C-alpha cells in the first residue's frame, strides 16, 4: 500500500456528520479488500486523531471517531494529488 493510500481510504469512510468506532472502520475496510488487524486500525485512527483529521469521543467504553474540517480538507487535497 502506498504512503497515503490507507489515509485516503480511511478518511473516505467518514461522512461529514457520522461517527464510527474502530470495529466498524475495520469491517468497512474489509469490504474494500483491505485486511488489517484490530491494532493496526486503532493505531491509524489514533494517528489521524493526533494529526487533527479525526475527532474522538468515548461512548459506551469505545472511542467514536468523526471527520474534522481539517480531515475533510485533507481528504479533498489527497484525492486531487493522486
């Protein structure tokens, strides 16, 4: 997988107002034929949260991630740069 390919695919899973947990993200990536471990998905989500691309809230003992404005801008920029 290329350097930004996972970032592009992961950010593309999020709608502007929806939130997803790590298990749902992993399931959606599996549907795209991208097989990653739970830990790999969690680390990617944490990395993108720290970069300010995703927001994070804890609900029912699980983190829920949502796309930030910076994440939307990065997704658009990456899709044009590809």
